[in-house]
């Protein structure tokens, strides 16, 4: 199997050399100058051999799925399993998006700045600047006088969830036009540390991860609305607080499995493989801790413990302490069933995306071993940076102090495969 594969990869290399990207939305693949039928047949045969080879790898990997809880980070890079293997070659994992909404700014002041709560972003197309609402309307009317073709003008109040409240202009400067961009999606489940993970990624100047953009139900009412959103994000036509002043090398967003991923997995996998979107799976090993976080967060969405505002993520240990004071009661009868369901969902998701380029991460591993973040940056082919987040972990310390009915839970879980969840602890 190996010799034809490596030979084939040589061909891929040759073809890649022939691919040009210039000033067009689409990429152009120049056909080799001389392509006699015989050569085409050879290429086709190699393609078939490679397809079989790749599928064998995929099959082998699925057998590992039942062991996922015990595995560390695995980086799996492969071409998609697809009968039309040749076609996928033409779409490498590198992109040169040309935003539709792009127009040169024509006004000053897009440097990074700290803003306070009374200001927001004043945006014209993709260009934004921190301003108050009234200054923004002045600016928009001033610009509107001279430029009639601007697609979008708006005022966005500053996002209370944004980390560090730093605002970036998102002007994709001319000099970034030839900067290769990789597409990614963080696929995760609620309360698995994905918010924290995303702030880490966004602390890299070349990364824009746009948050939970498919959280709103109307954006995922059907497959076509989902695909529209994906197109917008990956064409860099979607503006959020994560959009950067610097050249982007990786663009993506955070997507929970229950936000249409599992439901429309077929079309989504197809889209990922077609457009070369890499998946970053982020799960939590200790699903019991996730359950507690879910219960506490859902309680706070009603109770709003912190001065009447609901917070899913906090930036001070005092706030974390206040939130952690609430001890949820876990339904002991349903506990084992719920833990099993969560595990099944994870296994299913990995099965669905088995032939997508992906990395599988566990929250606990990143917490205890920051070199995992090096793996992520390598996966996204980013220049290495120290990644930082100002988020503070809400629930830390032993579980016995976090559950109201600790005795019942201990009894229900002892003697099951989940027993180890009771004792694991870690520090952020
Ligand atoms: C821009 O100007 C046009 C007329 O010149 C007006 O109809 C439109 O509402 C203005 N847009 C904004 C955002 O002010
Ligand atoms: C998908 O949903 C959008 C908005 O809810 C709707 O306009 C559109 O017609 C729907 N498309 C299909 C194929 O159902
Ligand atoms: C990161 O952004 C900087 C500033 O815009 C740019 O000079 C650099 O080329 C970018 N790096 C990558 C890998 O895109
Ligand atoms: C919330 O209330 C505390 C006192 O309980 C106060 O010290 C703090 O400044 C308040 N924070 C906000 C954002 O109002
Ligand atoms: C646990 O959940 C089950 C099923 O929803 C329910 O019948 C039971 O009353 C719950 N137990 C407690 C203690 O809330
Ligand atoms: C930390 O992560 C790196 C990268 O995945 C790995 O090589 C290393 O063995 C890990 N260290 C520990 C102590 O687990």
C-alpha cells in the first residue's frame, strides 16, 4: 500500500505547485500542459489506491472510539474519505477569502483600543471603531453623504461577554490579501471549557474565533441557514468582537453539538470536507463535573446571583466564589443514564467526523498541561504564541463540596465505570 500512496502524494505536491490564487474569489487550477490519457489513467489509479488506503486508516480509527476517554490529544490529518477523491485535492486546507463586504475604510481610528461600557463599535462594512452611539450616527451620516454603496452600517453595543473588552478593527488590509487562512470549528458541549478555550485562541493575534454564532435558533432552523452562516464566517463576511486588526491565519467559531451539528451531521461533514474546515473537538473527561456546571449555570440564568446579571464565565475569583456557593442537587436516579448518554454523544460525534481533519482535546488535559496549546497551534499552522485568558474557573476543589446531595451521588456512582469522577481534581 505504501509505495503507491507516497507516489500519489508526490503528484499532489506537483498539482499544488500548479494551483494559483489571484484576485479572484475562486481558486484556479491550471491543468498540466500535457495530459495524455495514459497519465490521467495513472493518476486515477493512484487516486483509487489512496482512497482505499485512507479509508482503511479511517476504519482502524473508529475502533479506538470506545477508548476515547483514556486517550490524550490525537492529531489526525487525512484527506476526506470520498469516492470523488480527485475533486477534494483541488481544495486544500488553505484559503484566500475575499470578503464581499470589504471596502477600504475611508475613515481613521481603527487601532486597538480599550473601550468602556458606554461605547460600542461603530461599523461600516468590516471596518469598526470604538465610539459612542451618538458619535457613531454622526460618523455614519458623514460617510453616507459621500459613499452610497456601503453595504452595512451599524452600531454594536460592546459585548459584555467579550474578554478584556478590547476592541479590534477588522479591516482586512490589502497586505493580508495573500495571507493563507485556515478554517476551523470548535465542536464541543456546553460547560466543557470551550468559552475559556476560545478566549485562549483569540489571544493569538492571527486567530479569529467568532463565538457561538449558531446559538440563535433562527440561524440553524434548517441546513441552508446553517450553510449560509458557515459561508459568511469563512468568507470573512461575518463581523464579531473576535475580528482582528491583524492578518488572520485561522478563522472559525464555537459550535455546540446540540446546535444542529448532530442533527445535520451529513451535510456539515460534507461542507467541512469540501471547504477544508478543520474540526477542533473539545470535550470534558469528567462528565460529572460538567453536569454540575450545567445545573449551576442553568440555576444562575434564573437566579442571577451576581447583582442581578447572569454570568456563564467570570473574570475574578470573587465572582467565581459567589457563583460556586450555589450547590446543585443532582438527580441520582438519572445520573448513570445521563453520564452514559453524554459519552454516547461524544462517540457518535467522533464517528460522524472520522474522515474530517481534526484534533481531539480534553479540557482537563489543557488545564494540567499547557503544551497542549502548542499542539493546537501546530494543528492550525499558526506561528507559536503564548496564549492567555483572563477567565477564572468557577467550580474548583473537591466535588464533595459542590453537590448538595453528595452522599446519594457517591452511592449511585460507586462501583460503576464512572467512580473515578468522584475524586479527580485539578487547578486552573
Ligand atoms: C444614507 O443616505 C440615504 C439617502 O442618501 C438614506 O436613504 C439612508 O437612510 C442613509 N443611511 C443611513 C444609514 O443613514
Ligand atoms: C430555511 O429557513 C429559512 C428561515 O427560517 C427560510 O427562509 C428558508 O425558506 C428555509 N429553507 C428551507 C430549504 O427550508
Ligand atoms: C499575523 O499578523 C501579523 C500582523 O498583521 C502579520 O504580519 C503576520 O503575517 C500574520 N501571520 C500569519 C501567519 O498570518
Ligand atoms: C455588585 O455588588 C457588590 C456588593 O455586593 C459590589 O461591591 C459590586 O461593585 C457590584 N458590582 C456591580 C457590577 O454592580
Ligand atoms: C429524578 O428524575 C426522575 C425522572 O425525571 C424523576 O421521576 C425523579 O422524581 C427525579 N428525582 C429527584 C430526586 O428529583
Ligand atoms: C503535555 O502535552 C504534550 C503535548 O501533547 C505531551 O507531549 C506531553 O507528554 C504532555 N506532558 C504530560 C506531563 O502529560
